[in-house]
């Protein structure tokens, strides 16, 4: 080595490639898997554990599983019987929504997915408008599509709604509504006006202090008692309002965390330039504060998405509710495991998607400070 | 200790811009408390248009608080502050009117990290002055050239050095075309080699006739550009004079002590 380094005159030393043992696959494995003796032992144990766990799962879910057939007689019971899911698929996805009207739901899905894909197209102009459409325009279109009763579409009552569709409606409304309401509550809680501040604190602490189950029970059982005779609110709307306020209270505290994390200097610089309160918040403070708390916001979204299964207790059959309903059908007793695995997989897809999207956003919005 | 800024001998640099009779800022018997703590005590100060004032004093003397009262980042409890013939009261309209005419520089620059340098400079002109975007960008480019960093326009503040960030902050303020500039220790957070580049821009600004109030410990800068140096201690203005007199012939003992501490170490 010392002979080699004399090949170069001082000050002219070129950049040499790093030694092979510190880069590439071998280097990575050496550093991460076999760096010390305990590390090596853990690596070996982990590999053994995976070898013990994964083959039976793959065997159950794929190799020995039954894929074709129409009735439970087609199930060999050696592995998972996905025939169960296949037979019940429409109910799991759409509940008791009339078969002839399911295209309305699918159309809304297609619009949402298409707009969502456009958001990912790099360099496309007008992305803020697409975002605005998804948050403001799409819910209106979806409302008319789902409910019907106008534009020549037959009425579909909400008790017929169910399955993954209902889960997406409840969580979608909760997510879209909770962020703006949460922001307003968070700003209100930091307001200098005592009345606004106390109102916001009361609202937040009240909703955050009760379990969602209680909120839903109150919405479905107690709330109607306070309504005048004959007046009836749709059960789904009551549940939606409950979920909305509940998640807004959580969101408010997440956003407040972001507002408090910003240095005071950002507020002062914006004020010193003559920006009014709303311009300061909208242009300077919130863009930074929300970016800071993306992990917290998505955390709340994911929690909300999974909490929607609680609507089962007030008689709404969401994705998990339909799985349970199908599992208790006399013709299909004994297929609960397949149902729950499928439900878990469905929830995981959505939650993982949200998680990946938030990481993508964080990376995109990083400005090197 | 009132003094007439006119007919005063020129400061060390000899570059004297005309100071008009017009009063830019007027403070009458201003008091301020933080809770029970009396930070500003009976401050009387008249700043004429085109004047360049350096405020110095030990830490905790209230000098930052004083200039922060002038654009109402801090609220005073007693007395009168009039900027550009607008009195600062609780009236939000008045406060916003004053703020758009008064630029301010901070110790920690306070650029908006989520916006590019160009967007930092055009934000207020577009949203407060309702300037068309193209015009705002043209103005911004002019001032970025003046602070000698036009090539950084598309970068984010986090990618710039401290000195560059502070120069962007100066450009950002100038884009609002302010009539008065306040500086709150603009070089205190900078490495020595960056202080010079910021001070150069500030000297240039002074030579263009900007009305400036500057809290700083850069006594070289004070000698070079100030018309008047104000010494504060314990929330009071102890002494004010032209730089020549202030540095060579300080009157009060506290001033002498302060000067000896910052000049001889």
C-alpha cells in the first residue's frame, strides 16, 4: 500500500474506488448481517424462523388451496378454500347494493383512480386543480352516483350499502372532512380570541375523550331521542357525522403539533412582510406545518380507516361486517379463517398504499433544510 | 438630548445623503412591559427620512424590543408610535399598512424554507401588493442582482450559506419597496467571512438613501454609515450622538464601559 501511494505526487492524489469488501452485496451483507457474532447468530435465527414459517403459509394459501368451484362441496379442506371468497365476492365488495346499479360504484372508483393516477404523472400542469377536484368535486359526483334519485338514476337506500364500498365511503368522508375541520380547530385552539379558543378546546377535548364506539352508539341510539317525532336522520349520515367529528379532533391535535414545531421567526417574517393572518397561515405556516406532520396525518388516516369496522355494532355492514355475515351463513360455516385473511389483506392493501403515498409526498416536498 | 440631524458633521465615511425634514418614525413616551418586567421606559425618538440609525447596548437592554415595536411585532402598552403618519394601535388595518412599508431583517434570516429564493422574494409583492407575477419576478431579479446572488434564484434557502440567506432576506424585504428598513442584529448569526458580504449590501443600501434602524454590534458599520448612534441600557436611551462624538467622546459612564467592553477585547 505504501509503495502504491508513492505513485502520486502530493496534492494530485486521484479518487480511488472503495475496497470491494465495503460496497456491493458482499459489503452490505458483511456490514448488516455478519458484523459481529451476536449479529451473525440473529441472522441465522431469523433465516431459520422464516424457513419454518413461510412454506406452510404458502402451501395453505396457494399450493393446496381450492380456487375453482361454486359450492362448499368444491372445497377439499386441505388448504384455504378461496371459493368461499369467490362466491361472496360481490357482497364483500358492494354489500346488498342492487346488482344492476353496481356500475355506479365502479364508475366512481374509476374516476377517483384516474384522477389519482394523473396526480402521479410527473411534470403535469394543473395538479392543484386535480387535487381540488378530488377533495371537493368528486364527493359531490360520488354522492349523486351512490344515492341516486336524480338524473334518472334509481334511488338506492343506504341500508343496502355495504362491504368494502361502505368502508371506503365512511373512511373517505372521514378523511376528506377531518383534515380541513382539523386545521380550523387547530388554528382556533391557538387563536388569541378567548371565545374561539375555548370553543375549539372544548370541541377537541370532548370528542377526543370518548371512545369511537360510544360516539357511534350515541349517534345511532341516543341522537334520535332528541329529534322531534317523525323526524328521521339516515343512520349512515349519523355515523358519518360521528366519525367525521371524532377524527377531526385527532387531526386538530396533529396539526397543532406542526404549528408549534415551526420557529416563531416564520410567523414574524410573514407578519413583517405585511401578510394578513389568513395569508400568513395559508402561504407560509400551514404548508410547512402540514409537511412536518405528514406522518402523523397519515397515521390518523390509517387509524380512521381501520376504525370504520366499528360501525358493525350499529348495524352497518362494512367490509369486515360482510365477511362475518358471510362466515355465519349456514351454507358456508367454517370458512371464517379465509374470510378474515381476505379482510386483513384488503385492509393491508389500503393502509400500505397510504403509507407509501405519504413517504412519496415527504420525499417530494423535501427542500433540503 | 434632542439633536438636530441637519448640519451635523459628516460621519467617517463622508458619504452623506440628504436627510429630509419629513419625519419617518416618531416615538413619544413609549413604555412596554413583559408581564411585570419594564422593558422599554419612556422612549422618545424621532427618525427623519433618509436617516441611518445604529442602536447598540448590552443584551437585555431593550434594543431589539424597541425596533420590533416599530412594526408591531411587539405591542407597546403606553405612549405613541407613528410610522409614516400612521399611528400603531390595535387596528389591524393600520398595522398591515405599516408593515408593508417597513422591511425587517432578522438575526436568523427567517426565509421561508418551503419556497425557492425567487418565491420568497415574490410572495409578498404578489399577495400583499397584488403585483402581477411577471412584474414581481422582474423586481425580485433586480434586487437579487443587487445583493449579488441572481444565480441562486431557483434554489431553496436550505441550500444556501448563512450570508447568502441573509442577502436573500434583504432582497425579499426590498421587493416590497419599503420606506424604512429595520435590522435586528443581522450579522450576529453569521461566520466572520460572511459578515462582510452582508454588511457590504447594507452599506450599499444606506448609500441609496434608505431610512435604516439597525441593532448591531458592528461598530465599524456604525462609524461608516450611521448618522446617529443610540446607546440603550436597562430599557432607556442613555445617549445618542453622531458616530464621531459617540465613539471618541462618550458622555455617560455606562456608554464608556460598554464601548470599552466591545472595542477592546
